[in-house]
């Protein structure tokens, strides 16, 4: 699914963009019951998932949506996702400048 979302974004371009700005965010997604990966998060004080979404900032096009366990730190696993995403973008658009916008949890 992750590759299909990114393939759709790449297919929009007839010629390579000079710059792509990525915006990465995580958020609390409260759960109820015994769903797999639903965990208590101490900061939010609830059982939840902690998904991460990476959008292309100018268009808002969703590039990666990753469901994560609710007890995760906001930045945990972000580097691996970004490594894969930048590799795919650079492979499709050699020479593209990739800029990352992120809040403190991903710093």
C-alpha cells in the first residue's frame, strides 16, 4: 500500500520537480477494547494508536501513512520511514532537493 501511494504521487509529474517538501506528523488515535497494537500512552492518558503521516507539503498529497503502537514515542521509527521515502523519491527524481518539516517530536 505504501508503494502504491508513492507511485501515484510520482506518476503526477511529467518532469522531475526541483524540490519536494515533506511534512511529517503523528497524532493520537484513541481506541476502545482490545485492538492489537492499542497501548496505553502515558502522556495522553489513554489507550490509542500513534500513526504517522507524511504529506507532500505543497499539495497535501499523502505519501506514507504508518499505523504504530500507541505507546510509541512520536519520533520512533520515523528515520526508517524517511530513509525509504527519500530513497524512492531520489530514484524517481534524481537531483531533487528534499526538505523535511517536522515538529519537535521528530527532531
